C-alpha cells in the first residue's frame, strides 16, 4: 500500500536518504569510475537472449508507466512481461505468494543447460 500511494512525506525522506548515501566516499569513488560505456547500450539490451521475466505493478508509485513501455520495446520478444493489477512497486512484498508461484512457474519453463 505504501508504494501504491506514497504519503507526501515519503518523497522528501527518500530524497534525503539518497542524498546521504551518495555522499559516502565509497559511492563517490564508484560513480567517478563509472562511464556510459560501462553500462548496457540499448542495442545490447535488445540482444539479450537469456530468459527474462518482468513483473510490473500497475499501481507503481515510483516508476512511471511509460518506463514499462520502454522495457517492452527493449527486451527480446521472448521476454515474459506481465502487468499485475493491485500491486505497486514492491510486488514481491505486496503479494509474496503470487510472486513466488510465478517465479517458480517461470523457472520450471526454462530449459536447464546440460
């Protein structure tokens, strides 16, 4: 429920928490060493071939719905993408039994390497 309709105070608290975390020396060093060429490009994301399951909460109050559309465009056609109603940003906590069952079905459908 918290992630479906976050209270007004949650945004400032999360921002403050992120600001404090980003001030850590370790994280600053890590970010200084990071560059765009160290992340997956759109082409690399499109070329992924491992099995992919993406479960998106329809009531996600953190990531906007247009980001789901972008993932749908980028992920391979074989990706299993589901938008769950009545679930927010942390579906694994909001509907644990359903998520565990879905992940198990997904893993059971993936061929095991020999």
